[in-house]
C-alpha cells in the first residue's frame, strides 16, 4: 500500500497552504511541529520558541497575502515554522550551518523575510515605518508585527507603540504572550499581561459588544469611535483594576485568544485584519508547545543542542572535572565568590541570568541579582545609579546586545566616572547565530570613550583576576570582554590577585618578530611559537599579552618599538578600530614606525558557521596565524 503524502510535503509556499480547507490546518500544525522537533534534534537550533508559534505562523500565512503583505518577526528564533512554510523546507537541514540558511529572518535570503530579526524589540518600529510607507504610497498591503518571547520588555518596543497611534496607519501587532524570553519573563508588563489574560469576562463582553455596535453602524473602522473608547474605559469593572496599556495609547486591543487554536486564529485574523487604524491581537501561547520536555523546561529547550526525541535527553556534555568549563559559568561562580566576601557587589543582567551564568549567584543571593528584562540601556543606567550610591554593580551583557546601550555607557557611566563593571560576554565570534550576534565591535566602539578601562583576559585565570581587580576601582568604570563557550584551563580556581591596571606581559621573548594580542587568541599564538621552537632554524618570535586595550601598556609599546621592525597583532574583534589599530596609533605617537600586520575580524559581517569555521574565514585560526608569522619572518 502506497504511503500517503503528508500535507507538509505539499506546501512549498503560502499559496499551497491556502489551497487547504481550514479543517486541515490542525494536521498541518501537527506535521510542522513534528518536522521542527525532528530537524532540531539532529541539527541544533532554537527549539521552544518556534514550537510555541506553529499555529500562529500557519494562521498568519493562511490569512495574509505574503510576501506582498509583510510579517515582521521580533526575536527571529520564533520564525522556524515561517521559514519552512515559505519555500525553505528542503533546505532547513542546513539551518545555521556554513553556506546554509540563517537561523533568523533575513531579507537577503527570502522575500518572505520582511525585516532582519536577530535582536529583540524592533518589530513595532520597523513595521510602523512600513505601514506608514504603505499609506503614503496608497498601497493596500497589510503589515503585521509579531512581538513576543520577552521582546516587550525592551524600550524600543514602547517607543514604537507610543508613536503608533500618532500617525495614520493600519498596523496589526500580534503580541505572542508566552511569559518567557530565554528565562521566564519578569517585570510589571509581564504581570500586566497575566492579569489581562485572566480577564476573560471583560474580553468576551468587549468582543461581542464590538460586533453588535458595528452591525448597528455605531462603529466606523475608518475612524476612532467614541463608543469604542468608552468601552476601553470600563475595563476596570472586569479586570480588578488592571490597566490596559494598548487601550490607553488608543491602539485597539483584542484578546486574549488561544494561540494554539489555529481555526479560531484564522477566524479572528480574518475579522480584524482589514480594520482601519492600529490594533493589537493578544495571543497566549506555550513556549515549547507540543513537546513535553520543552514545555516542562522552556529555558533548557530554548536552544538545547542535539537531543533524543523520545527521552528529551539533551546532548550537553557531562564534565567529569577533566575538561575546562564555559567562560560564562566561571564568571558566575567567580562573582558569587566575590559577593560572599564583599557585600557591596550586586549583579545586573538583561534577561540572560542562565546564559551569562548569573543563576549561580541568583540562587545564593537572590536579593542581589537583578534581571531587568531585554533592556540593555536600562541595565547600564540602573547599574550606574547603584554605583553612584556606593554599590559595586557587575553588569553582564552579551557584546552584540551591548550595542543598544552605547549612549548609556557614555552618558551615564563614563562621563561621571562611575565604578560599573561592564562584563561583555560572547565577545568575538559566536558561531551559528551569525551576523546579528557576533561580538565584533565592542573594542572599536568603546576604546574611543574617555574614562573607560578595557580589559580582555587570555584565559579563565586572568578573567578571575580582572574581576577581583575591578571591584577595587572606585573611581572608574571597568570593561571586561571574554568569549563564548568552553575555556582553556581545567584548574581555573586560582587564589585571585590584583592586576596592575594597564599592565601587560611579555610571555615569550624573541628577536625576529613581535606578536601582540589581547584575549584568548594569544593562547593560539603561544601554541604556534612553541611548535616553531622545535624546528631548526625557525624564527624567534616574541609574544606580548597586552591584557588591556585601554590604558595601553606604554612600557611594552616602547619595548616593541625599540627592538622590532615588524609587528603582528591579533584579536577576536573588528580589525578596523580594534586593538591592532590602538597599538599602531600608540607606536606612531611615540615615534616608532614598524611594519604592522593586523589579524582580526575583517570589515564585513561574518555569516553563520561554527566558531572554528569562522576563525578560518577571518584568518585568526591556528593555520592562518602560523602562515602570517612565517610570511613576516621570511621577507
């Protein structure tokens, strides 16, 4: 008997999806969810968020005319189902792999990807711009912004909402309310959504009243109705006083609705999609829906790596103590150690307590760790406020996300010289998350700011010593950048000691070439030098671990300038304006003019691949650096 073709196999575009009767959509959702689970069990990616949006994705593509109509995804790892339904099912096994499709929506990849979505909270602003452009060009296209997975805690989302009712537009905002970012959502907005979600009586009454009033001709979708505003005002009678942010902004609010009832979602979307004026549909979903292990532990299954579908057992490596652990875990354990001895130490994270290792301190000192949601600018200024009053805040932000706090770092930390310790996790290449997540620009962006101290440890022991040192600097902010992933030292639990700020180390003497670096790329260089030493007639290469980008060790600068006419610099960051540029400037300012070759991330965005593949692409892997050293010493 011939096996029946699955419905999903017949869908190569939303047009194929629309050919199906509504009654078959639950089966499409079931198959789509199974496909995502199977693919990600073998090829790791972001699992739980996309499982939670399966029905919403199907309903949106069923009711909208994409790609003419636009779907702007916020927190793009919700969009795996979207990718699969828009012609990329056969390529989905290449997700996040070198040369494969991106893990996030990217307009360069598909016309169905309306806007890039690697970071959070940009959907409302981008979609509002599109909606206003459509109005000005007399275009009937519908613009939908899908915001969720914690993105409503980001300040940009509120800036967009504040502007939405000010201008003539028909924007549809879908609030995917799953109560999670990576960890569980926190904050007043999250609690407000929970209260609204439980206000069923009000929402049922409001929806029915709307339909009745529209039939009577008392509501005109072309303009804001006084009667509808009156209905918004009576919400307090039904919701125990919980206010509705959207109604107060004159953005028409609908919901909450069950985000896993695809038939009803289609019905609701068809009802409201052509209403004039901005509107919000509040959709309640379960992160990890349809896969029990992911529903039970949405944080673990946010990006679980490979896993066994039947048991839910993830492929996380069990460390028996013979392997190095991750930098983020060393950061968390070290900060907890420091906090046990220094009661002034507090910690701040923008929605990444597990990702940055702060769950360790959170368990030990729950009243001294502050998760502020996806709000990096607030995280920095909030830290500055605590520092102003005598606390020692360690503010941990992923390097690429810290870009959103640039003004806060300058205005609220650097100018008043407040002792905030800014810890930039995931500095440098990060792997499969790709162009939006590479921690490439922090050195180049920050080293021009006065009053900042910028350090980059070569290994975990230096990281601990820098953290220990930072708590003692009461007159300046201190930036520490360190990479993603596993470290290099098994016995990392050293007795921490002070480091002289701005002081580097000559870790290997030489006469033929000076190599200067910051960060763990220095370990690769030391390994190369060690191997070269075993070869007869090999060049004698000196290595300088500067440790600090700012202030720079002028004694080492003088030593290099006086003894070498060729210099190679290495860094896991943008080569334009980075550490190599800083050393070049320092040498020239002090009257030295050696030939300088800079190794680092080139002047382009680095696509998704493994970290090892990206290092080779950028020329900072072992073989590329060895080749550069030999070229410079044989000229």
